[in-house]
């Protein structure tokens, strides 16, 4: 008899999109993304323990410790390996590895509610039913077959995932989860305030207990899976969207003023015997503070106290309300993988992407952002507005410089209000990423400005070009070269004259005239020659339409306001203006 057959084994571990889409809070999103990576990493480790670390093609850890629980390595939801023997055994090994890790994470999370009432049996069933696991294999005889074998395996896996497994319903007749209507809540209803019959003291006690025991807000019904995400992240620091929106404002204050401002707001709640379960910077927003105040009169009193504190410590300045969320990934990665002629080339490719992921995390943190998920060529992160452009520029430049990858990055950035539901922001970001992928030749960037009132505004172009223009326009806005109303007048002019039979250069010349006339400062001085030349080049030589320039100005105003609020140093363009006496 011959030796055991060699197989190319490919598996997928989920759920991914459904699990991420149910996130209501930033900590849910971060922990959920991290947990999915941990499950994939556990599956890869189980394969490596059985068949050797050299059997793994993707991921391609450099050392066995890279696959240890809570290591820095992020693993995508697919595992590719070359194995000897029955692939069904490999499938079972991966599944058991995933289940062991999920069981450990569940125990770690649920230990926080050991002394609190909840339906533990239902919660454990819901968590146990969570993993979606699919595997396929194809015979693999030598490296000459690698490209074709991998392509066949990918096609088979896509077909297998289209025939989903449907398990028997394990729920009970009780209220549904607030986050995911497909699962039932496991926290007893008596744990929630009864607004009609409970006393004020009882209401406040129940609200505190909901957070301290379950990580739940008042009115939040949580399933076992929701509890896993909420309690699994207990003790970890995840900035909320409100904290990110407040960062430019707090950075613009001196340290003592910022500290005293936040302490005064926290003391107000302490005096009212109301517990806050987040960083006190969320108290800068009356809408967030109202979540802890169940009486209209208390809300009114707090708003007055907030205004007094802002007047005293911030000279009546108010924090901005917007932050940025980015979703990006590499272009043409499937085509690049098809160029991998053998497993060793694929491993080097995988390791280069893992190295970029570590760099990307450091870049995001350097710019005061928070990585939600960074693995391989996939990036999901959020950051404050005043650092967004610099972070975008650095991420794109570093990715493009990776020699073994030889690809570009495309992404969607959403500028969103801190109170906009996270699920809605994620949808917008994914749609923006799709728009960016439609840029000819890719390396696209699509930015969506999603104000709470009015329609969303969208700009899209090649990433380096758009990033560079926004940097310049933001500088012009900060230097008062461009006024806040200029963009809207340009839009009106464009819609009025676009269809008219005008000389080719007429629209660009009229645009420059409008920009000159709308200048907020500098009296009747002309536009600086370099500014006029730059704008004329964009409109005439680079083919930028007037309405596109106007939309980019609208977006640049948001970045400029955040940078001004954070008191960032003036860039060279702004510095030149100040030397000319224009401020």
C-alpha cells in the first residue's frame, strides 16, 4: 500500500458579517472582531499541532507562539493547509479547536454573572450554536498543481457555503435581543426598571445593576451571544464614538483645564448618586448624558451645569460631534494569489501582509485612532477627525511600498455623528469601500460625510490624489483662503452653467472669481498666485469638475474645523498666509 494521500485543505470559520453587523457599541464591534480572529487562530493552531506548523499556508505564522491565544497575530476567517491523510479528520480537528476556544471565551465572560440571575442554559446554547464552519479538500500531488488545486478548493468552498446548515431552533418564548432579533434575551425582565411602579431609588439601583452585572444599558435586552461580546470585553478600554468625537476639543484645551472640566461634570453625577459606566468625556454631550438621566428636569439641570463648566474651563467652546470610521483592503488580492506558483511563495505573501497589519496598527494608534480589526490587507478602524487625513496618507503609502505584495489599497471613510447607530455607519463605510473599488485602476478612496441633517455627501478619486487635495483644501480653509460658503456657491454656479455653451475655460475662471469674492479675510487682496495656480490646475489640467471641487471643499471644512479645535500646528501653506498678514 502507498502512503497517506496529500490534500490541499481549505476551511472557513464564521459568522463574520452577521456577527459584526449586530454591534451596537464600539466595544461590541471590537470584541466581536477580535473573537472571530481568536477562533480562526485556534483552528489554525489545532492543525499546526497535528500536522506541523509547516503545513499551514495561510495563515503563515513565523513561530508556533504566534498562534497562542491572545497573541498579536490577527487571523482571517479562512485557513489553507497541506495535510496528509483523511481531510475529514482535519475538519474535525479544526472544529474542535474552534469550539474549545469559544468555550474558554464563554466561561471567561460568563464568570462575571455567576452571582446574577440569567438563563445560563439558553445563553450557552446560543453561544454553542454560533460557529459556522465549512471545509473542502482537493488532492495535491506536487507544487505544479498548486495554482489549479487552490482555485478548485476556493470554488468548492464557495459552493459549500451556498448550502448552509440549518439547525433546530433552540430558543424560548421570551423577549428578543435588542441587538439581534434572531435570538432571545437571557436577562430576566424583573432586572429592568419598571418606570411606572418602581421608586426612584429602585430604578437607579436596577440601572446600576444592569451595567455592573451584565454590561447592559437600561432597556437593552441581551442574548447569550450579546453577553459574550459585552462581558468578554469587561475591564478592557474601548473608546466610544463620543470619546473619539471629543478628542480634538480636549486636545485643544490645556491639560489642567481639560481635567478640571471633566472632573466637574463627573462630580455633578456623583452628587446626584448616578453611576457613569463610560469615560467621563461622553458627558460633554447632553444627548449622551441624558442616557443616565431619567427625568426631564434632571436633563435640563445638567445642560445648565454643562454650559457653566464649558464657559469656565473652555471659554464657551463646544466639542465637535463627528468622528471617522475606515474600512479598507488590498486591490486585486485574488489575482495576486493566483500568481503564487507554490506554497512557499504564498507563505511569504501571507507573512508580508501580517507584517503590514502590525505596522498598520501602530500607525492607527500613533494618530490617536483605534484598530477594530487589522489582519492581512483588511483594515477596520476609527479615529478622531483632526488626525484622519494624516493617518489615511500613511496607511496608503506604507501598503503600496510592500515589495512582496505589489498592490494598492482602496477604502471607504465615513465621517459620522457620534450618535448615529454603529450599524448604519458600518453600512455606509462598506458602501463607500465598494465605490472606491470602482475607481479605474483602483487605489481608490471614497469619503462620505454623513451629517445628521441633509443628504450624505460623497467624494471619490484615487487615494493619493484625493488625500493630497484634501490636505491642501483643509489648509486653505484654516488660513481663511476659502470661506465656508464658497463650496455651496460653486455648486449653484455649476448647476446653472454646466449645460451652457461656454468656452472650455469659462467654468474654472468663474470658479476662481467666486473663491476670490467669497474670501472671509484679507479685504480685496487677490488670491495668492500659488493658490490660483493650484486650483486652476485641478480644474483645467487634472479634469476635476467644479461640482467635485465644491464637494471636496465641504468635506475639507470638517477636517479644518477639527484641526483648528485641536490647535494643530499650521502647515506651510497656512504659515505663508500668516506671514502675508492674512489670518
